[in-house]
C-alpha cells in the first residue's frame, strides 16, 4: 500500500511538474515571440525613418538628369501600395504588356486601347514620361498574325496600319518607343521571325520610318537583351543601327534590357564601352528592363550582391555621355515576370513583396547622391 501511494505521489508530482514546465515554457516562447515581434516592428519603424530621410529616387534622378522607372501593368494600378510607390519613386513608366501587338490589336479590325490609355493617363497625372513597348516583336502576337497567311504586300500593310494606328493614337504623349524588339539572334544574324520571313530585313527600317511619320516627336529605339556588354550580338546590333543611320532611318536610341542574374552578371566596363560606341554614333541609350534574378530562397548576402549589380550599372549609365533612362522590369518582387519564366528564381527587383525597400534600393539612392555630390 505505502509503495503504491508513493508511486501515486511520484506520478502526480511528475504530471504536475510537466504541466507547470510546459506552462512556463509556453510563457517563455510567448515572450520570445513577442520580443521578436517587437524587434521586427522596431526595425520596420527604423526603416521607415531612414526611408523618409532619403529623397525619393525620382527627385534624385531628376537632379542627375536621368529618368528612373519601372514597367507596369494596368490591373495593378488599382492596388494602393503599388500606385503609391510608383508615384513616389519614379518619373518614367514602361507599358509591360499593354501595348504589345497581341494585347492591343487582338483582331484585324479591333484595337484594345483601354489598358494603355489608363497607364498613360496615370503617368500624365503624376508628371511621368512613358516608354511605349513594343511595336515589332516575334512574341505575344495575336493568332490572326501568328497563324496568318498573307502575301508580302499584305504583311507590309498589316505592319504599317498597326504602327500608324498605335503610335498615332498616342502622338505627343509617348516619350520613347521600342520600335523593334529582339530582332537579333545571339549569333549575330537577324532572328528568324514572322516579320523577317514574310517581309525581309527591310521590315526594320520600315517600322522606324512609319513610327516617325506617326509621331515625329517620339524617340525611337531598337531594344534587345544579351547585348549589353561586348559580344557577337552587341557588335551585330551596333552594325545594324549604324547602317540604319547611314540610310537616314529615323532611329534615336538603343535599349539595353539588362535581365541579369547573380551567376551571370554584366561586365560594367564592357557595358560602358558599348554605351560609348552607341553614343558616339549620336544615339541615346536607355537601360530598359533591368532585373537581377536570384536563386530562391534569397539569402541576405545575395541581396547585397544584387544591390552592387544595380549600383554598378547605374554608375555606368550616369557616367555615360547619353544614357538617359534607367528602367527596371517592375519594382516589387510581388509582381515580377521572373518566377514564372525562370524556374527556381525570384527576388529580382528593388522592393520586396511587402513594398519594403531592399538593399538594391538604398544602393541606387546612394549612387544617385554620390553622382550629385561629385558634380
Ligand atoms: C514579359 C512580361 O513581363 C510578361 O508579363 C509576359 O508574359 C512576357 O513578356 N523582354 C521583353 C519583355 O522585351 O517584353 C518581356 O516581358 C520580358 C523580356
């Protein structure tokens, strides 16, 4: 009997001990979580204070004589944080999809301008410029074009009517057009596209001439990727735009897309040399679609590395004779084309998914300030 009682005592003691232990542990964990929460809120407050102390990027960029911006989607402009950050930070926007052939001209006789109209009036209300993207490309074509069977003359008419209508509609309101996008293959020959096959290499100069006719004020750009530094492709693009200029084709600039990754950075000296040779032809350069994708999950060191890549390219742009716009392909990691197109990659932009500035944001601000204090 006494043994059993003792055993009871021990068991009850054990249970009580465990119960009290777990209550105490629960309290400790709760305090730890609360501490962590307080620390995070504090950090957020500090970030907000630092952020208020830095002038918006657009103010700094304006003083440096360049435009800074992002590609945008019409539907996202209804999200208050999205619209607010754009207005606050940028002075140039690119239409990410709204003005591509498929979205804007879905049927031979139907144009769908409402998204682009909305974006453009947003920019006008907020004192921003617009980059129109893009007139002649081999992707995002409507099926009546992609699967169309027409004579050469009909293809030329399709192109002409499209360019005159789209560029004409926004005459005087679009600062720069990406007239021809990605027409060069990586090996330095013209890319085999529906336009090249059906019209021939002349489609490029035709596009520039009609765009100029439809809006003589707009700056007209050739835009491409993988041709930022010095390589076969950028040499071929250099030769192409040089020959266009020699023929008197109205082309005013070259867009360097700058979709890069941590593993595959652009060499800043080469980018500087490429911009210089284009500027020497009398052409302006824009960085048109920069993002720096990271293999997920992104570590803090990756974000710091990414920040340096944004800084290096912005520095090159600022010290060039005529690199007048620095545009990113979006601005918040919440909405970026990267995760959908490069599996396993993300975190490519300068604000995180909750619109908090990342190290890249601060490096960009610091680089603009550095340029202003050097002047
Ligand atoms: C991308 C858009 O971001 C995506 O939303 C769309 O689904 C595909 O196109 N180079 C270009 C851009 O010139 O038009 C592309 O944009 C990204 C690569």
